[in-house]
């Protein structure tokens, strides 16, 4: 599976967890455990509680994903 095979959802960060993990509630009603994607870490984009984000979720494990974009 490559990064292009991921399914993307919009959602809101509902909980900040230790170890760089975030709990995201998607607009579709799913709850995803997500970490920040590499490009966001590289450019030091901060994600805080209540942020609107875009999450890329693997079709093999829909409970885990990567935060790929933080909306303004």
C-alpha cells in the first residue's frame, strides 16, 4: 500500500494523547487515532485541541491514520 491509497476524511481533534497521538472525530462519525504526517513535522505545523484537520486512513485499518492537513 502506498500513501496514495489512503482514504481521506475531514474531522476535528477531540483529544490530545501522549506520544504525538491525537483522537479525531471525522465528519462521517468515525473515531480515528492519528499521528502527524512527516511533512507537517518537518515544517513544525502545530495541531491543538479543536483544530479542523484532514486525516488519511488506511483501508486495512480504519481506526488509525495520519493527519495530513490542518485547516485554518
